[in-house]
């Protein structure tokens, strides 16, 4: 090993202190890495005198550098030798390892650190901790470079005590001065207690992990189901559209065949009449020739003798008897086909709207916004319907605020008006995704209800939350309660005077949020809504509620 170290020094560059790389020997006999000596001389270039970094001998002009092939071969051999010997040195501590504090010279890697001795030991120097009874109570841990962190910086004593008051580890002398009177326990006892809590927390974490792994598996199954459903629907849709195309092609072929057949029939009829007329023309021309010949006879007796024997004219097909429809022939068929095309376009356009809506409404996840900005995307403005307001309720702020009044209001009679309970519904019918906010004071019931909720009768028929047609959050300063079908659910947590209501009608999701600087979920309902909903409120004595468009 010492010989190897000597070799490294012999073949090291005095500039970079590493093994020679591309070695060169300058005129004075010293050797350097070619790049190192070039850089050194470049820095001296302004003086035009170049020196050896070791012996300071100067050269002028600048020497020409050539590789020292013998040194290069020796350095290469040395590197191979060190590489082959490297595995045998793995037991020695490197820069990143914890070194044995008892080793002299080149230190071995530590296998354990002792929290009592505050030292680290290799296997050889650790042996007394295993063999001697004096070391039996010493605490051995994995090698650590931070053993001094276990010593009190003030008293230079081991940190064996935990101060519960100041939440830190201290030594026994600390308990007598700055931590005097504090609640303390042994560090080991505190560790044991916290270890127990840590295990409990890990247990909860693993339970959450298992639950989420189940969710992941469920989602994977859902992905497979979505892909299967989509593939099957694409296949079925292609078959249906192919059948439609084939039907249209068949109808096109049928129309074409009928037109060609009728074309053949009509052309045949026309040609028959045409041939008859041409025969009549030929016959008439022959008779005209005979008459012309007779007209040129100069012998009067001969003319008179032949005249009675002239053939009589046959019944002629006069052109006025031929009924040719002007302008239009098969054009009516074209008009009928065009009309069919327009009807099909209308049907396809309407059907495509429905098909596209069905595709975009495919939503397998119960998705709810996670940020206020997400909720605001679905914000809607709620206005109250005066025709539904109980006579003790006064509406203001453009029918967005409702207050319980001491005197009856002058409302006209209307079948939609609540008669037994001070309630009111919104004008707006709510479907899809909606979010609105209500600022309340006093005793208020924030609700959603079907429009056909009873306006008169007993509590179970028409009061919000007491039936299967309404869902309500009862808000009072002492606390909150959710009610549906007269089943009450108490809700813990701080009471906010501003509520957010999120509705996903198609997903059957209704959520109530406490709104301040942040949004906190109060209660969530998962159900199935069978018809459009209306926002509503019930107002107690001395109370009010205002619907505000979220911003």
C-alpha cells in the first residue's frame, strides 16, 4: 500500500496534484499534464518568459510540448493496478462513510455508533461492547456522523431527558437551572410514547393507502368498463349508420331503376307514335306524287278519266292530338328527392344534437369542485318568487332578500303561496350544476325542494326537510342540523353566517359549505333527484336571509 502511494506521488502532476494526464516533460526534466502546463504558460504569456512551476527555470522561446509516451504507459499501468486493488480497500472509510474513531492511520468504516461513548467503531474495536459487561447497557445504533447532537452544548452531558414544557431534549443538569420546574420524562419514555403514536399514525396511513388502492382498483375497473362500453357503442353505431347508408343506397337504386323503367316505357310509346307518323308522311308523299303527276296530264279526257280513281285520304294522326307536357318530365321526382333530403337533414340535425348531448353527459365520476374558482364556474343568481312567499315574509333587494315581518304583507291570493309556514321558493328551476350563496341571520332554514312540495297542510306535508320532496339545513347560532324526511343529522364545527350551496342535479349531489376566507364542507348528500329543484328558505321570528351571487 505504501509503495502504491509512493508511485502516485511519483506520477502526479504538481499543478493539479492528480495522476498525469497526457504527460509531457519540459526541458528542465519535470513532467506535467499537457493541459496544466499549457494553461500555466498561457497565464505567463504576457511576460514572454516561460518557467517551470517547480524549479523556476525559465525558457525562451516557449518550448514545444510532446507527449512522454513512457510516462503515459506507466501512468496507465498504475491506474490498472489501483483499479484491481480497489475491492480490497472497500473496508476503509471513504469521504461519505463514518470512520472508526479508534483506528490509527488509515481508518476503517464504522459498523456501529455508541450513544453512550459518543464514538463510532469498526467491527474490531466494537468487540469490547459485545464481550465486556461494562458496555452491556450502552446503546448501539447505525453509524452516525451526528453523535455530537446527542450532547448538551452547555453542560457537555448526554441528552437523556425530554422537557415536555419546551418540547426538546435536555441533559440532567439542565433540569436544575433553565428547565427547573418543567415537566420532564426520560427521552426513552417519550420516544416509546411517540413511537406508539407514530405506529398509530402509520396504521391510519396504511388504512388510507388500502382504501385508496381499492379506489384505484375500482377506477381501473371503471376505465375498462368505459373502454368496453365506448368500443361496443362505436361498433353498434357503425353498424346502424352502415344500415342507414345501405338503406339510402337501396332507395337510390330503386329510384334509379324506376326512373329508367319509366324512361324506357315513355321512350317506347313516343317512338311508336313517331314511327306511325313517319309512315303516314311517307304514304302522303307518295299520294302527293301521284296527284302531281296527274296534275301535269295535258289530255283532258285522260285527266277526267283517272281523277275518280284517286285513293281517299286515310284518318291522320294530327299533332294537336299528341299531349306533350311542357317543360317538366322527371323533374318532379328530383323535387321529391330534394324534399326527402331536407327532411333527412332536419332529422339528422335534431338527432345529432341529442346524440352529442348523450355523449357529453357520460360522466362516471362524482366530481365536485375543489377550489372556490371551481365553484364560481357554476354560480347562478337566485331570485325569490313573490307568489310562493308566506304573508309574514317581506321581499326586498330585487326579490333576493327575505325578512320575517311583524305585520302580514299585502299579497294577492295565489295557489303557489305557502299558507302555514313562513317559507318561500325561487323563481329559477335548478338542473345541471349550480352554486349559490345565502347570508343569514337569526333562525333560518336553507333548502332545496321540488316545485310540487305542498303549500298547505301539516308540518310533514309542506315544511322544508320534513318530507321526501325537500332537503334542508337548519341554521341557528347554537348550531346546524340537516333534515330530510324528518330525519335529523347534527353537524359539528363553527357556525358561519354565510353558506354556499352546490347542486349537481344529474349526479344527485347536494353540498353545503361554510364560506369565509375559505370554504369548508358542512354536509354532503348523495341521492337521486327525479325532477327539477328550486332553492328555498324558511324564516324564523326576527330573522332574514339574502341570496347573493358568488363572486
